[in-house]
């Protein structure tokens, strides 16, 4: 889906991240395929794990699951990989559409070193790897505290946003994800059923659901509700002369009470309280 990455600027940004944090960072495309890393070489520990076919397979599964989780959460996800190391991944969004992922990792984040080494040894015992060599490579990994990783994850999230702000990633406007997102945005006040969307895109329902899951990390009906509530939030703040009922109708909610229920569920507050500034947890 992504038409181009500015690889020169991207490489420079990854280098800056590594200089500041000492952590290896990677860019995946929206298919969760690696495009670029800095440093370019894989840490010796990970190279050792990936030298075993099953270890390599588990690495790929772990990466895929982490990206999927981050997409579903629409936020940076910190996790422990299959081999016992701490990693993080942040989805890269252009508007509502995921265009890639920024993972960092290979960090030893165990407060008790002996406990961590024992856990890693057990986690990797199914691979055809010399356990002595495994511990030796593990001892070379950077040891980071929880607070350090949280700070690095916050910076990772900022970098993901910066990529799109600086237009380091461009999309083809005629790609299905862009066409779907644009159509929804332009027709939020109208009925938007799966049938409507499939007819517009000339695809089947299964393809539509897969497209929504891959690019939004959620079902199409849920995504439409979220986009409608985002529009309602903007109207509440920008159009004080509009009644809440009028706003509900402009956002595609024909049932006023249902609008109130959905708005409160997604924002943690009512439309009237949101308008006056007494907001709850906004997604």
C-alpha cells in the first residue's frame, strides 16, 4: 500500500534514535515486513536464535503478533518476546490508516540478572543452540530499567508521528485503504453499511473485513462509529450553535439516545459535558 519511503531521511532518523537511546530500531511496512534497521546488523544474541529454523520462525511469529496487538490498541505496545527479551512496537498512522510499524528491541530488562538468564535459557531450550554460547551472547545485551524502556517507548511513539508529519511516507490515493477511508469520511452523515462500502469499492464482504482489520486494527462497523464520534467531538467544540441532536444527525446517528450511549462509551463522558470541557477518557 505504501508508495514510497524517503529512505535517506528515514535512515537518518533511525540513527538519531539509536544515538539517543542506544537501542536498535527497525521500520516495517504495513505487511509487517522489515524495510530498514539501525544499526543494520542483528545483535549476536538474536542472530544466534535465528540460526535455528524454529527460533527464526518464532521470531517472525512474535513480530507479527506484536504488530497486530499494537494496531489493535492504536498505541505503542511493550512486550516480552518469545526468547525473554523486552521489545516495543509503535504503529505508524497516516490519518486513520496504518502504513507501517516501528519496533525496537533486544533489551535485557530483568531486575534480577540470574533470574533473567534462567528464564531465557528455559525459553530457548527447544532450539538447537549451545546453552553456553547463548548465555555468553545474552550477557552482551544492553541492560535497561523499566523507567528507561518506558521513556524510550514514548520517544518511539513520537518518532512514529514525526514520520508522517515530515512526509517521509507517501500513499497512493487510488489504493483501496485510502479509497475506503476517504469514502467513509465523506459520507459519515449517511447510512454506511457493509453493502454500501463493498459496492463502492467493488469488493466482497470478506475482503472488506480483511481490509478493515489490516488497516484499522478493528472491525469496519466499530471504525465507522469511532470516526463518527471523532466528527461529533469536533462539531461540539467548533459549532456551539448546533444542538446535540443536530450534531448526532450530522454524524450519521438517527437515534439520539444511541448517539449518547456510543459517545459516552468511547469518550467516558456525555456530549454536553465534553462541550463544556469536563471530559473523561478520550480515545
